[in-house]
C-alpha cells in the first residue's frame, strides 16, 4: 500500500428484506416485500450496478434507500446510517433512482389521463354515485410542496403563505389515483396559469376528450365547458344544490393529496434540494402513490398529518362568460 494512504472501510449493510416482515416494511418503506421487488424490477435496467467490485450497491438497496428517504424526509446521513452507506453514496443513489422513477417510460405507465370511452364512463358513474354530479372524469387541485430557498430567482418561489414552495397541479380519478401531475412551477404561480400552460389544457381544448367530460376544480380555476367551478354567491335552488354536490366530490382530490403526503413525509416538510430536484421528488411520489393503489397497500399508521395546504385558491378567478353560462345551464338541467 502506498505510503500515507489510508485503508478503505465499508459499513455493514443490513439484509432489510430478511429483517422485517411485510407490516414492518410498510411502516418503514411504505411497501411490502413483493412490492419492493416489483419496483426494483421496474427500475433494474437503470439502477443495477455495472460491476460488483468495491462493494457496489445492488439495485434492491438503492430502492430501499430511496424509499426510506421519501417515506421519512430525513437527512441523507440518517438514511445512510440505516443502510450502511455513506451520505455521498445516498445522494448518488437517490438521484439515480429518482431519475429512473421519473423517466418518460415510467410516468406514461403509471400516470395517464383516461381516454378510453369505457374507462371514462366507469369513472363518471363512480363519481356520480358519490354526489349525483354527472359527467365528472377527474378532480383538479393545486398543492404547495415546501422547498429550501433557491439561490436563483428566490422571490418567485415565495407563495402567498410566505414560504418557498413549488405549486403542483394534481388531477385524480374515482379510484384515488393520480392521472395528471405538473410539478415544475414556482410557488408564486397561480393555479389557473399552471393549468393554461399544461398538456391537460391542450387535451380538452383540442377535443381529444369527449365533450361530455368535466373536470371539477375550485374557484382558483377559470370556469369553462370542460372545467366546472363553484358559484361564488349561489342562489337558493339549483346553484346551491350544485355547490353542495361539487364540494362533496371535490373532497376526493384533497383526500388523495393528504394520503400522498402522509405516505411520503418528504412532501410534508421542507425538501432541502434545488427546485428541479424537488420536482422529481414530487413526481416520483405520485408514481409510487399509484403503485400503492395498484397493489392495494395500506397507509402506514404513523399519525395523521395536519395542515394540508391547497394550491393558490385564495385568489378567485372570474369565470369566462361562456363558461359561466354553461355552468348555469348545467346547474338548472341537473340540480333543479
């Protein structure tokens, strides 16, 4: 050994999948053994080590380290201690795994807006069963994901609650799955602007979704023929009935956002990463949320998270004339 060169020491790595049963794995990683192996197989081509020399980290450990970080939001040093790897190694692992989880291939597989007529009708019927509101294919809302103060354009990330965040648009279906997510806008951006610049807006405006389909959103969104918002000062009768039903269904998206933040605590505290990396964390959590729904995994019983902060719905958007007229006729026809 060369003079003055210190020997390398490797921490012992815990055989996590053999140490814990499924209940304990869900508590710590949000997934059971079969689901962890399923996620590992999904990402294997991107995260498997190219060599087994020098104690390289295997794909399962990479998935476990990333899931533990997302589930707890703890400092990377803590995640490293949990799995016998150094903090710089945790940083590289998390970045590599997040890149794979947010690849176009994975996103298109797990986050997709329904366009099949049979699937659309199924969601419409399920939403109708909730509150007798016809034609609903999805519920839209925004939520703020807190981040540390960026070094570039810092003021753009300060939201109306006076902290730094990314304003994230989320649409959910009747199965509590996320069918659209936009996570790239600074916290000061209004919900309506995020929608107008999204692919979802193009999908509806170019009539790639049947005309009988509606999204429901709060008053932060412009009322159109395809996105219905509540009446600000409803009159007795159809408008009040419409608002009552609208509010009941809209609670679905608030529930899903709450579930995702409860499952992945990294979203509930301050993400200490640059904005572009924080966006990947949010999208990865949305993908993993849908995998949990697909595999019918329970929420870990680790306490209820309070203080869900919605998007920028404190600023009301006046409905467009055509949208307001359509909403009025819709309320008269269906809620008299």
